[in-house]
C-alpha cells in the first residue's frame, strides 16, 4: 500500500514538473544580450538617450514614382516614433506607439486623412531608423527575447547576427506564436565595432497577416554626435528594392520631446 502511494506521489510530481516546465516563458540567450549591450554602448558611448530628432534629405521610391524632399525623424524611448516626409509629391507622416500588448500605428496623408495600421503591422519596434533607441535597447524588458544566430558575412564584412522578438506571456498559444512571428527582427552588428549595419523584418498587407513583405534597414556613414555614434545614411529596402533613402544632416539628442508628438488620432 505504501509503495502504491509512493508511486502515485512520484507520478503526480513528475506530471507537475512537466506541466510547469512547459509553461516556462523563454529567456534571452546571454551571448545575444551581451552583444546587444555592447552595441548600445558603442552607439551611445555611455550617454543616456531619451529622445532624438533627425533631419535630412529624403528620396522616396515606389515603382516608377520617385519623389525628393526633406525628412524629420523623431523617437522617444523605445516605444514612440514619428516620421515626417515633405516630398515633391506631398507630405507623408507615420506615427507609431509600442503600447505594451497593444501597439498602434497610423499614416497621415498631405490632406490630413488618417489611415490606421492593422495591428499585425505594429509589432516591429518603431525606432528602427535610430539604432540607439531600437529594440537593441530593450535587453532589460523580459517580454523581448534575444537569441544568438551566429557569426556571418555580409557585403559590409563580418557581422554578428542576433534575432529578437516579442513574447506575450499568459496568452493563448496561437496568439503567442503569431506575435512571435510578427515581431521577429534580425539584427546584424559589425563584428569589430558592434555598430548595427542592418535590421531585417517583415511587414504585411493590411488585410493579410500571413503574407510577408521583406523590409531591410541599412545603416552607414556613422559619425560622432554629442558623444553618440549616429548613422548619417539610412536606407529602407522593400523586397530588395530601395524604397526610402535618407541622408541625415542634423541630429538633436535629448531635447525633451513631448508625448503629444506621438499621439495616435
């Protein structure tokens, strides 16, 4: 009798351990966290960046349509961003808020028409244009999981390849898997300087979260600005074709940007 009770106890204990282990949330790879931390250190040189304003010259390309003008890029922390393009064909604005668990975004046309984004296009970190406030700066956020892919070669040379995604705890498995996929971002760091050379992620048609559209952000021409390293040339490629080309001419760090600038209408 005692043996039977003991066996039942062991079975319950084993089952409880298996259930507990299956419910354990993922944790970041320590090597990936170290590399992400080294990248932020190289980018900021120890300067805490709370917000940034970038201005410069912009070229916007969509098929045979090519427009030129100016760009103003704003970011506050790792959760708020705004892009204002004043182009020969009209103005374009994008606003993004990474509200925990419910990110939002919208586009604003030159006539003031607001187009909300489908939420499946809001999971990528909005500060992709300024690496110091990108997902790289979110290593202390337990909902952001970093993994190490490996040492690789790109056109720019040897790079350390990291991957990051958003994990939604206490949600249905299907939703967790979907958000993991939608928020996954590949990060490539120069293996010597640790400065980011590229971010790669997917966007999607507004009515189809299952169709991936490849987006690549390339950074080059890093220059020191108030102690920080700033990529003065940022390019956005969509499905391998150049879509936005921005040459930064002015950088302002820690100006105390208001949250009102990033309000979703």
